[in-house]
């Protein structure tokens, strides 16, 4: 990963002095990250349309702030992820202040049953996936972000720290706590399904 960034940097800036990409170079570097940004946005928002909006807003902000970007050792990826993370957090804070809307079906179900819907079959693969998703969703957002960037995007602690804007020690601590909490939440399921033993 770091070798690839170094190769790109040498090709873009053979003298090694000027680390400001041209507009075309910046756009090329940014567009290379589109798929990765969408995967992260999809995980953060849990909605395809919201993920597309978040990626679009991230690129819009990145293009507006292009002059503040310097090609560093890690390239453009952590910089774009930091923009996305900040947008997502600020949107989340705004949305948390809004009342939640319920559709007619949810209202009818709650009124007639007074209980939750029939749970899925935890013995199936879909049940395991749902159980894991539910456990992930129960984590605080700062834990979800570092866990996703580490486990799914295969980013180093340093890249995550730069992307999220926290020290490396905080990344390590959040990752440790996220893994610990997931383990605690999934332990009863793993025991029940005989994935692990007491």
C-alpha cells in the first residue's frame, strides 16, 4: 500500500519538491478511491441512496478544499475518509435531533401485537449475518468506523488515525474495545451454535 503511494508520488512529482497535485492529478487520485468510499459510506449509512449522497458530498467538499490538500506519505485516501467521517458525524448529530418517522405498517404492528416481530432463525447463515449486523449496529459509531476501516478496508492504524482525526493510541483503544464488545455480544450465540466451547 505505502509502496504504491510512493510510486504514484514519484510519477506525479519526480523532483520530490512540489506535493501539490494539479487539478487533473487530484481528480485522478480522488476517483481511484470511489469504490472504497462507497463501501465505507454504505456501512456508515446502511442505505444505498444515503451512501451515494455521502460520497457525492465528500467529493464536493474535497474538490472545494483541493488547495489545502498535500500529497503526503499516505496519499489521498485518509484525507477523503476524514472528510467523509466528519460529514457523517455532523449529519448524524443533526438527524439525532429530528423526530423519527414511523410508517403505517409499523404503527399497526405495534398497536396490534405489543411485541416484537417474530425473530429470524439464528441457526441459519442469514441468522448469523443478522446477529453480527445487530451486534455491529449496537457499537458506538466511533467503534464501528475504526472496526470497518481496519477489518474491511484493511487500513493501518496510522491511516485510520489520519482518516478519523484521532491519535494512533485512540484508534488502537477503540479497535480493542470494539472487538471486545463484539465478542461479548456474540458469545452467547457462538456457545449456542457450538462455534466455541465454554
